[in-house]
C-alpha cells in the first residue's frame, strides 16, 4: 500500500493531506510537537458545581409514589384476587369497601358473605373490648 493512497478504514488514511493522528506514545511524551495539542487540555478546569432543575428535586417524590403505587396495585389485584380464596377470612379491602358502601367488588367474597361476616366482626370486637 502506498503512503499517499487514501482508503476508508485504514489508519494510514489519516495521512492523506492532513496532519497525522497522535500515536499512543505521543500522549505520554511531552515533546515539542505534542505539547501544543495537549496544552489546552491541561489548562482546562473542571466545573464541579451542580446545577439542579425542578425535575431533579421532584425525582425522589416521583419514585416514592411510583414504588408504593406499584405495591398497592400488586397487593390489591394479585394478592387480593388470586391468593385469597372464598373460604378465607375477609380482607381489609373488602371490609373497607363494605363499610364505605363502595359498589365495586373488592375481593373474592360475595356481597351476602360480606353482610354476614362484617357485623360479626364488629360484635366480636365489641365483646372483647367490653371484657
């Protein structure tokens, strides 16, 4: 290969009428040809002051809300409907929905079971509190 021929992807193509690329040894040697190239890099200073925007300050709150929202959705959907059977006790979601007259089914138990079991829990709690 001739020194003056230019081929893409060949290191010698950098010598095609332009100045040569520095070799790895030029980086560490501070000889006269490489000193002006790296003198500007040595004189540069690094600004360590951080500039934070509104989004940077809101990120922890967004992560907090996203994390606990995900935990709530997993506990309400997967655990409440798939892990609890109709033979199990009432869940907290079902009791809350029954007491607040929510028209949605908040668990695996039917409305008739809720009507029977929620007042029993209240009476049992009042009996144990009275003793």
